[in-house]
């Protein structure tokens, strides 16, 4: 699949490989309170099902996730590193 840009303040884009069940996530840069910019990294997450990926893509229209890709991602994937182990690909 191709990289999909998201309308999110936390997630820049995602790319999903259904054969490997891997989700690649590009994170947005952040402006820190110190005035510095934290460069968003790229991570890969394992064991992601097609249904989970579809839920993430549709989060913007889902009140359960407060219409937010970032909140959906955090609740369903990032909060469960034992289930969906992350690998940092770059910073």
C-alpha cells in the first residue's frame, strides 16, 4: 500500500503492509516549551490487523476516538507495546 497522509496534529502519515501485518507511522515534528523542535520519527509496529488499520484510518469520523487519528492510535496501538511492538526506523 501507499503512504496515506493524515489530518492529525500527532501523525503525519501511515503505510500498511497487510502481508507482514506491519504499520509504518510518520510522526509530526513538535514545538517544545523550551522553543526547540523535536523532529518526528518514523516507527514500524508489528501484528497490526487489517481491521485495526481501517479503524485508525476512519478515526476522524468516530466519536469514540474523539474524531482523532492520534487518540485512536495511542489508545489502540501505542499503549500496547507488548501486543504491537514498535521499531524505530529513523528520527
